[in-house]
C-alpha cells in the first residue's frame, strides 16, 4: 500500500514469501499432536535411558522404544532406528525426531551418541528428568491460570457493588 508500481509488487512478494516460510516453520509436522508429543516425550526419554544403560546402542534403543511406545514420538523413534539400521544418514534419521516440538535436544543427543559411540545413558536420563520438570512446570502454570479464570467471576459477583438483591448498586 505504501510502495507503488514494480517496487510495490516486489516488496509485497517478498513479504508474502517471508510470512509463508514463517508459518511453515511455526507449525508442528503434519500428523503430530503437540499435546500428545509433550505427554509422551519424558516417558520415551526414560525408556531410552533404560535401554542405553542396559547396553543397547542408540539405534537399537530407538527401535525398541518406538515399537513399544507408538504415538507420534514412538513412530518417529522407530522410523529413525529402522532408517539408521539400514544405513541411512544419521542427521536425516534423527532429524525427523527433532521435528517434534521439544524433541530436538533428545535427537541431538542420540545422533551424537550414534556418530561418536559416546555413552548416552546419563545425558538421556538427565534430559528425561528435565522434560518431566518442564511438563510439571507447564501443568502448574495452566492450573494457576485456571484458578484465576475461576475466581475472577466469583470475585466480581461478591463485589460490594452488588446488593443482596443482586442488582447493581451505584
């Protein structure tokens, strides 16, 4: 609107392109329910840590946990493990897991362990603990918000501006 002619068309096209890219990045991958992924992620990390502590490699642990867990996190874990077992590129396989909201750190940890052979049981266990704490913090924040939303109408109705008859008194 502010720039006319060819320059305006170019600016408008660039703005539209930028908005489209931003919207594509802001959404979780297709078929992934963010709430379900948030619920599953700490449990998946705990199971992965247990498998890794028992001596399984990251690829085997991902396949086993993914097959037993199901859901968005389990499906991505199983797929990444199968791809890597068949010789896929680690960055691509673990990258699919990283697309799930909140799973990037877990994917990076598993990728590093698969590439270098570094032990991953302790880092994944710490990550699982952190994910549980974050989930509990978010649940607490939602509970506080709900308490405010519930008490606001009650506080308004018991305001001294209302008389016993329920009519507004000025």
